[in-house]
């Protein structure tokens, strides 16, 4: 899956989670609309963060939810970045598991 496809899939999952909180149809949620425009209060935001953490096993702060764009697409990018395995040095997970190095 390409990174763009992954972000799009994450945004769709986020729309379903947010729709649960807002008690609406996910199809009515624009992934590029600011969450504040949906009338989310602090309690709804906290509920959305809990659902997001449970679904993706990624912890986001309330500040991240509402700043730097504050859209489902923006949040999907944050989650995607945190789901990508971090690589140290020049080893890939495959070479590290095999005990070799990538050279």
C-alpha cells in the first residue's frame, strides 16, 4: 500500500470513529474539514482520542487533535508516521532479525 493510500485508509477509519462520537453517518464527514467545525467539545474530543488509541494503539494528545490542521487527514498523517517502524542506522527490520547488516 502506498503512503497516500495508507493515509486515506486511516482517515476513513477515523471518520468511522468520529461518526460514532458524533452519532452521525461517516459519509457526512469531510476528511479535510476542521474538527472544530463539527462542534466537538472537550468531552467528545476525549472520547474520540480514546477510540483512536484503542483502534490504532497510538496515543495522540488533545493539542494534536485540534492544532496544525485539526482535520481527519492531518490526524491520519500523524498516525501513519507513528505506525511506520523507526529504523536505526542502516539496518532494516529484516536484516536486524537475521543478525546481519545491510551492507
